[in-house]
C-alpha cells in the first residue's frame, strides 16, 4: 500500500497547475502510461483492495473520484451509500491517477473523446474470480468511477415466485417467439432477474442464446443451450449491430441488454417480428409506462405502426423494485403484465390507461400490480407501511387496497 501511495504522489507532483479540464486528464493518462510494470501493478493491487472489501461488507457498488466524491471511497450497502471511514481522503488528482491507472490506453482515449466509458473489470480473490460492471465519467473536470459487483452465482428462477403463466411466457420450451421486458430503475435487480430467466432456459431447452450487453455481467456456461456473449465496445460496436448480426447466427433467443435509443427499439421490434424470442430491459418503473415509453421513443410518424407491432409481439413485462425490508436488507417487489387479448387490444387502440385495471383483476392468469405486491409484502411483515407507500407507483390505489381510504 505504501508503494502505491508513493507512486500516486510522485505522479501528482509532475502535473502542472496550468493544465486544466480534459487536457489535464490526458496529461495524467500520459504519466500513467509511463509507469513501470512494477509501479502499475502496485497501484492496481492497491485499487483492488477496495473491491475485495465489498464482499465482506456486502456492498453492491463502490464510488470514488470526481468533485462529488471529495476524495473518499463510497460503498452502497443494502441501498445506503456512505463513505468508508477507514480510508484516508485522496486529493482530486490522486483519485484521477488511481482510476486512470486501471485503464488501458485505448480505454483512456475513448474516455477523453466521449467523457464516459463503460467496461467490465475482473480480479482474482484467492481462487475466486470477482467481476464488476464499471462506469468512468467526468465530474466537474475530475474523473469519477462507479463499479457494481456482478453476482457470481445465479439466483434460482424458482426463487422469484413467478406464476406458471409468467414461466410459460419466458420459456422457449413453451413459446418460441415474442418480446419479454424486464424493467426498473438503476439498481432494481433487472440483470439478476434476466440472468435467472436465461439460466432457466439454458438448463431446460435445446437452443442458441445470443447475449448482447454493455458490459457483459454474468457469464453463462453453455448447457442445453449454446450461450454466446457479445460485449458492446469489445465484441460488437452497438446494441443495434449486435441484434442485426445475431439474425445471421441461427439464434433462438436474443438478449439485448437495454433498449436505450429509437434505433435499438425499432431493431428489437423487427427481429422479434421475424419469429425470435427477444429479452431486453428498460429504465421504467411500471408495465404501462414501459409500453408508453417504447411508443414515445420513436418519431410520431412511426408511432401507430410501432403500437400495432408492439401489441402483436409483446409477451410479458416484469417491472420491479428493490426496497428496504424490516431486517435492514432489501426485498424484491414486482409488477407483471401478460399480453392477453384485452391487453393487446388496449395497446392497439391507444388505451394503455386501461391496462392497470386489467392487471389488477387478472391475478389468476399471473398478472399483478406493484401495489398488490407491496400489499403482499406489507401483510407478510417484510416491509413497513411507510416503505410500501414510498415505493408505490399509485399511492392512492395502495391506500384503497389496504382499506386506508374509501374506494370511489
């Protein structure tokens, strides 16, 4: 550790005060590239100690650097993000050097040009391999970093408690085509759910699954399925390119990590329409919002066509949240929409506002609203009433089903 800190301070002394902005970061990168192999390894080993600590304190994320970081190392544990009191504060430039030292030259150039870099990072902890999803970005001219720990084990699909109707929708064994969306805000466990679904298919049906993600998180070992992993920026240039190329790779399942722009959305609709089973994610907090978001992302002239196509191909939308539980951990709350004839008709007729009521009345088919699941968790003493209300999409509706207010 002392050697690494000495290297950091030595590099910082060579940074002139007159160098500012991205030019200062480029100069730091140049100085980092001149480190000897021994110096580079010392800094990397020091950085990796922060990551190894995550497992011991059950942290999902680590943050450092940037103006907002104030030189501290921050961990998110069970939803709360706090600085580590045991780590002395770094200067801004020491953080810049520490973060840039773990990047390759090509990654640094991409960061300078785009002001952001997504990548995966792997370290060894004894015989265990620890993997992280990383994002480096600029924060008031300083370099900031977030890393999220990638689970090395898959949560069993059966542990999610999905209705048999949902299982049929997500299983290639039962349905060979259609689009399945897993939605939620950042940190809501979308990747965990999606990986569990992929894993269930991998062990139950013969086929070919192509995963396109940025970055690749859990790496599936092929079992009954051949599972291909294509990381955006490393194995393929974009989600759209990966999806189009997948059509020529004889896939049964295509996983598109995120529907993040109109081109990717339209491509996902087209490849699903061609008879493939497509899984993807969206940053939305409810099933109805997910439908509206996809339609709203495309130009107005395309919206009617997209609405009809989406109504035909959508199979299931799972929206979820990770919320604080009474034992100070987190518990999954989920909302599920299945594409029944009534739901498809509502989408085609631009009456998506009717879908929520359909979901609330179709529990026997496997549908459930977020408010109904929050009620289940509250009555099961998993969460408090205040927590249920805070995380409800429709607070008045939750009050009604808990009989806290009179229904209309």
